[in-house]
C-alpha cells in the first residue's frame, strides 16, 4: 500500500529521530590514550544498519579501531553518482559536570535532542541514511548510484576521507552532499585551512644575566607582530568574501620552553607557536608561505641571532562551487520545495571532509540540520523537527540529481 506524502514524512521523521538517538548513545570520541575509545563501535552499528536495508556495505580500516563504512546503492541504470558524506567521530564532551544532560544520552527536551554529535554530525548522518532508506522502501525510480561515505577522523586530520579517496571510491562521483550543521542553508563555499608550526631557537640562560643568552621570546614577538600586519594586508588585498568574510591568521598555541619545565628566572632555549590560517578562495596558500619566509628573512637581516623555522602541519585549500552546478541546483530546488522558502546561499567557516573531495575534482555542497554556532559546545543540541526537514531535503535532492531524464 502506497503511503501518502504526509504519512511518509511522518514515518521518516520518526525513523531519523530514533536513529540519531542510537548513534549519539554510542560514544565515538577518539582518545589516543584509550584503545577502546574510537569510532569502531558506531561504525559497525552503522554498517549493520544499512546492510539490513539491503545496501551493499564495505568496511575499510583506516587505522586500528577506526574503520570507514561505505554503502553503495546501484540503480542498475546508467547515470551519475551522488555521494552523501557524514562522519562518525565527535569531539570530546569536555567536563561532563557542566552538561545539563548526559552528553551521550540523546535526551529530548522541549523539541531538542541534547548530546555530543546531535548537531555535528550524527544527526545529519542519520538524515542521509534515512533519506536513502526512504527512497529504497518507496521504490523510487532513479538512475546511477548513491554512495554513502561514512568516514572516521573528520574532526582531526581527516584520515578517513583521505583513505576513501585513496582507495578510488571518489573517482566516478559526479557530486557530493556534505552533511554538516548549516541550518539547511545552501553552502557553496568553504574557507581553507593552513596549519603552520613556527619554532624560534634561542640560548638558555639565567634571567638575571640575560646578555649571556639569546631570548627566543623577543624574536617570536616580532614574528607575531609581523603576522598581524600580514593578515591586515591580506584582508585589504582580498576583501570580504560574500559568504566567508575575511581570511585570517590566528596564532593559537604559544609555548616556551618547547621541552622541559618553564621557570620564571630562566630564558628558554626555544619558543613555539602554531598558526591557524583560514583563507578565502582568492588567496593563495603558497604565497602566504612565501610571505612567512620573507618575514624570517627580514628579521634575520636585522638580528644576527635570529633563527626560526616552520613546518606545515596541514594544507586544506578553500573551496567554491558554481551555483549552476547540477548538485547545487538539486539541493537548492529541494530546499525550496521542502521549506517553502527562497533558499539562502552561504559558506562554511571551517574546512570539512568535502575539502578533499573538492581537491579531487568533485563539486560539493554542504547542508544539514543544526545551528551553525552549536558544534563542539557544552549542551550541544539539534531541533528534532529540523532532522525531519533535512531528511526530506536529502531525499528530494538525490531524486532530482539522479532523475530519469533531464527536464
């Protein structure tokens, strides 16, 4: 018996809320010091869940206890391939005592589900799975393939998506929907992330006899001041992006000494800082590194004792997808249809797994349930009604992208 549209929406809503609760109640914070604290349990739960839906499942271990799950739905008809991506890892819950509700309890209170990952991004992982389940159960007609990419380690070095691409899974993908909390806005751009570690060398000495040492802290202060000026120049040269605002250079960790104990009357041997550089599409990471090298060169000319080096920890370029790309159009039309509003274009302030799919040549669009400001906070939550809307958006977008023929 065919369901009415309202009955189907109610069915999918109940399923996505239940599935989100089940996912959140399986902690998947990666803790390097605890071999049992990783994504393994939730990944195998997801693998079993989608296998029971009749979906072809592949499990690939990226690191010990950290498996990617890949689901493949083949229509049996030639056509495009659409990828949904939602990661299984979540960030630490922090101080449990500061949570109003159990961070892994997935309690529903006044229309909100609370818990680590409800927003980022187990709720959206549940939405993409439920959307595909709905398509299959209702025997909706489509062409090509749907790939469910469910990787590990998005919150750190993105090892999961790198492995997924390295194994060839992304080679034939025509468009990707990145399932992250974006208030169901159509996000067509992402800021890039360039992480750099800078170390300044000095000479350890007594603080009372400072002339017998070389203080790396004074030299680091000059570097940080020069980097602030570089940020100002970059912002002036590149301006404000429509969706991403400005590129930024942010010193985060500042440490001296780098090794050993700090002592107030000791000049440290080294000083270290890390930079979280966020870029917009018009910026060039290679040129930014050249500017850092030029800062070192200028400071060396002024100070014979200046000695510094840098290490690039991670390089994730900014992304931008043409609004006229078929995957963007499919999502845009789905949002307009489901929410009955004119969709909003926007951008993602941070990098996602979609960054590396973009580098691989795949058009990406980022959209999902959840307040954009809530990820990683104490008392993280998602509006449960929004989970239902997002499921419907994903379902409709897939069918529009993989429709039988172009309209």
